[in-house]
C-alpha cells in the first residue's frame, strides 16, 4: 500500500485498511452480455489466427487480444479503491460494587466486614481486571439503591459502606438505561445480596424482565454468608410526624431477631436519657419478626427527638441498628371551638360536620331548639331539652375556647350585658370571635354592644 501511495504521490501511512468497489449496477446489462459472449470471443480470437504459422507469434497476438478484452471489461467495471482507517470499538464490562451499610457486617469465621472481602477480591484480581482493558472498556460503579460511577484509581480510597438500602432491581434498570445505545458485554456484581426491597420468597417479575434484557452474562460474587449471623435489629419505626400536647403518640416498632435465642428484652422509647415508655418482648429461637406497639404522652410543644432502643448482645454482627431516632413536632392540644347556633339549618350542619371531622378541632356545639319564652305544658324537670348554660359557657369556660362562633344566633334571650362584657374581654385577650349572618343575627346589642363596636370598628 505504501508503494502505491508513493507511486501516486499520496501519503497512505495513516490508513490501515482498503476496499475495492466495482460499478456493477450501472452497466449491468452490458456486463451480462459480455459475460455470455466472452467464450465465443475467446474462441474467435484464436480461430482467426490459424493462418499464422509461427506459434510464438500466434500466442503473442492472442494474448494481446485477450488483454484488450480484459481492459474493456475493466473500463466497464470502473474499479474504485477506498482507503480506510479502522479504529476498533471495545465492548464494555460493568463492575458493580455494593456500598450499602450491610457490607459493614462482619462475616464468620473470618470476623472481618463484608466490604473487606470485596476489597481483597478486587486486589487479588487486579491484574486480571487490568488485562480485561485490552479487549474491553471496564466501568466501575458503587451501587446500593442507585448507581454511582467511580474512577478505577479512586475505587479503593472511596469504598465505604454508607448507603442505607440495597435495591438491585433499580440498580440494574439504571445500568440498562445507561448502556441503552452502547454494547454491554457483561456485568460483575460484588455484593452480599442483602436486598431489603426485593422479597426473596416472591421474586419480582419486573426485576426478572429487566435481567432478561441484558445481552451479556451477569456474574455475581457473594461477600459473606448468613451462617452464624447474630443480630437484634430495629428494622422500622412507624410514628406520626406531629403530635399534640397531652395526647398519646403511637409508635409501632418492627424488630428482627437472628440467632439471639429465647430471651425477654425491653423495647424502650426515650427522649434524651428520660425513659418515656418501655415494653418487654419475648424472643423465641424459631421466630425472627416481631411487632411492638407503644404510646407515650408529650407534655411540651416544639420539635422533639425521640429514640427507640433495644439491648446490644455480645457477638452481634451490627450494633448500630439497635437504636432508631425519630422526630415528632408537638403542637398544642386541639383547637377548642364553641359553636352557638340559633336554629338547625343546612349551612350550620355543613360547618359542624367540617369541624367535627377535623382531628385538630375539639368542637362544642349548641343548637337553640327552645327559648325561655316558649309555652311548655310540663315541668322543667320532665323536659329533655336543657336550658342554655350561659354562665358555664360565657363565664366559667370561655377562656378555654380558641374560637367562639355565633351562627344565626339571637343572643338577647340568653345573654345579658355581663356575658357580652366577658366576650369583649375574651377578644381583647386574643380569643377569636366569628359571627355568621341570618334572620336572627346582627341585632342591636344596646349600650354595651355599641361601645364594643366603637372599640372594634371592624365588627
């Protein structure tokens, strides 16, 4: 190739391949005719030279005729030489290294963390992995519930088990999406297989379909086993994000006990060093899963950090999962609302239902079904409808309400000036007052009410 390049005055050293092309399509019929006539023409070339007696001369003339026919055929084929510089593209191998917290669990009998087994395996096979780069691109990832690309030279320094969960289904989906338009030849997975999302007894069909989509093989290398695995773990704590002062907060704790034996253990809920509630759980050697339901009563408002703890036994593989901290925002007790309604109506029923169904509202509602002027032919002691408790509501217990609502309420038969003064003082001290109109509402309140309107122009 270099000789031809120099012959034509071209530098062909940058090319490493060539390909010859023919113009077969353009002169197809002429070529087919020439191919059919070629044997006849060759015979004619020889037969027409029978008068030539000299065999060497006859051979030379025949050869010239054949070369002329070949040149004609070459001109019709129009050969073209294509020079190429071919750079081979390597397939890829993805190496997935599990960095979830379960990799910090010690194995038996080696008594070393599972991550150490992975690190040792990568170190022992460093030359083999380096050799793969001659034929493949090798990409490294830290994996847990997601994939995190890592450079080869940073792998050992950055390898620390710190992510909470392992979700292999999501990991393989992300790998598949990343190499959607690339050639992935295979996958190497270094993991303990502690997938907290996938149920071992019910293999996910979606996960299976994801694995089927991989063209290359998937090789798994397990770090450690669960033989002689001993651990008491708080697996989940279910508690509300907020609670009320002097109202119980429920806490549901899920425990996992592995090779602990038959023991009675306390499950304790604490705030700092103060024990709020505790419950004894009986562990059985053949059972692993336990559920404990408890409740405690917060007494102060604000954000509080609570902790659930269980004892730490000697020889446990993981000690950090014996404690679980959670936060609860404690707000004041439910809003107390006094709803005084002049008569039953659809709008009052709607408002009452809304307030009753709100868990943050404690509603006290009164409907006026009879007044003091009603003519009843029966003693008061025999009536089921009680008189309106004006003194209790608007003197003794008024300050305990956060909101007082007069809903189409005619106050005159039930409230005298003293109660209106109490209501005025209640609003001045920060209480909320709401009036909803109707045919019984917004009546003249006398001198005291006019003074109130003067003090509060918005009323």
